[in-house]
C-alpha cells in the first residue's frame, strides 16, 4: 500500500473540522489503496488559548517560543484538544484513526533544544518508530501532534513542519503535502510551480524566505538532501491534493531533488 503524509497547519484545522471535503478526500484515497499519515500544527489555536490565559505568544525567526509555563498550553491544546477533535472527526466518518504524538512509544527524542526558543527542539527518531510502522500495517490512519520527549521525560514543542519531515524520513514516505493558507511558494512576489534542491538553497542564501516560511523550507531542504522524497506546499484544496496524489496533477509548489521524482 502506498503511503503519503499530509501536514495540516493550524490555520487549516478549523476547515478540516467544519467541512466534509477533507473527510471525503481521505476516504477516496483509502478506497484507492493510499494510506495517509496526518500531522497537524496548532499555531493559531495556541496563540488564542495563550491570550485567553493571559500570556502573550512570542516568536523567534518564525518559530514559537515555549517556556515552562506555555509548554503546558502546547500539550493541552495541540496534543489534547486539536488532536482529539481531528481523530473524532475521522472515526465518526468510519476512517479508522488513532491519535499519536512524538511522545507515543518514545518514538521521537529531543536531545538538543533550539537556542532562543526555550522548550523547543529538533526531534530524532528512535526504535519506537517500529511500533508506528506496526500500526500502519494494520491500516490505521495515524494523526500526529508534534510534541516530543525531552530530557528526563519532559515535554518539548517541535515545529510541525520539522516534525513532518522527520516522521516521513523515519517511515520512508516519499510524498509529503504541506497544507496551509498559502496557495504556493512565492519567490520575489511570484508564485512558482517547481523548485529544485539547488534553487531552494540559492533562495535561502539570498534571504528570500522569511517568517514561518523559512523553517518550513529549511526542514524540507534537509528532507530532500537526506531522503527520497518530493514535497508539495499549497492551500487547503482537498480535491486538488487527491488528484495530485492519484494522477500527479499540479498542486501548489513542488519541491524536489534532481532525479528523485517525476
């Protein structure tokens, strides 16, 4: 069975929950023997809940700063509230799903925290990934929040784009769709359909990617360099994504390394 990974930004989550389009799209993929691994962010929701609780969200170079106080909000909102709602939506539609995170089975360990970001780091896959592979063999749809294990069993926040790439590498998934409110990658103000590994490097060095797009592109660059994968960045268009997966129709911006995918 072919597998694809779809990463939903926090901005897309409300539409996923309120509309039937996404559930229909995943059902169609399942019917065509495509197994989907879902990863979700919760940036908008985290900011909203932080403000409700009287704390101001802080960011550094496009990534959220998480301290001892706000990491509990991350755990409650992303791994609890949002993950449970997504899993509930899928199971109600008879798409057999299970909620997981980087903590599950100790599958992803953060040994080094990212400077200036507090309880945030880069995940490293462990032997616990084998248990995730077993779940996939049972034709379940895993839905991942991205919190992971830190030192001494602490909880660490992980950027959802970075987590999605590391998870895809660990599971040897070659097609990754990063879905947000951005219809395509823009370079010098223009949307582009294709970007090669070399072009991505050039644009990063030229400082053309900023804010949240920068860590996204840097994580993708690492994935393209390390594994055999193609990554698409685009908007929340479930029908287009299904067409792209099934027929290689155009969707957003396709990022690839020479000779890896068509």
